[in-house]
C-alpha cells in the first residue's frame, strides 16, 4: 500500500530521461506493491502529458497497472492505479 510521486518538470525536455523515470517508477510501484502513482507532467502545451500517456499505453507497461485517472481539477496530473 502507499503512493509514489513523479514530478517531470525538471526533465520535461529530455525524452530519454522521462522514459527512464516513468519506467523506474512503474516497476518500483509493482515491486513494492504501491497502489497509486501520481505523475506530474505539468500543464504546459500538453505534449509531455501526451508522451506520458503514450508510454503508459505500451502493452508491456499497460499490463502492470489497473487503470489511469486524469485529474479533472488539475490538468497537469495523472494517477496510475495498481491492483494486486
């Protein structure tokens, strides 16, 4: 149980580091049986958020989590829910 948080503001322009960070946090959540990961791509143009969602839609990643929730009140935030 628990929650992890990943803020992508500092690396928004580095695609490789973004993928590595996303990968690392998803696998860490699975390993530690974390139920929720909060990813903060920020508001900006929406391109980073789209990249995050594309990453999460990859079949080998998608099978690891239960569902994605986009925050209605904060466009710059995505929740990834895990079920064990």
